[in-house]
C-alpha cells in the first residue's frame, strides 16, 4: 500500500513559489485549478490525480518522489479505520 507524501509535495511547492517569487494564486491559475486545491495539499487532503500530475510537471519532478510505501503499522491502522467506517454506516 502506498500514499501521497503531501508534506514533501507542499514543501517543494512553497520552495519553488518562493524561488520564482509568485503566489499560490499564480500556481492555481498556471495549472488550471483552484487556490483551495493548493491549500488541500498543505493540509493533507486528497487531491485529484490529474492535479497531482500537473503539480509534478510544474515542479519538474517525477511523481514517484511523492509516493511513499506505508509501513505495516500504518497499513494496519488505515485498514482498521476503513473497517470501522464501514461498520458504522
């Protein structure tokens, strides 16, 4: 099981924005998404796959840089949370 490393992605976004002296609004317009989507990355929320690829392209980075394998403990916790969620529905 793998997950997106939102922290690393967001950090790289901020570093590049500072380097080019642009705002997050600029980035949102550049990749044709909302400013809220950029905010979601920083908060660890799920984003659309196409947006993820657009961000990687803008950063000039391989998507694999931001995909990390879950440890057995993290995987077990995620599985438990999903099971709990299904049982409460």
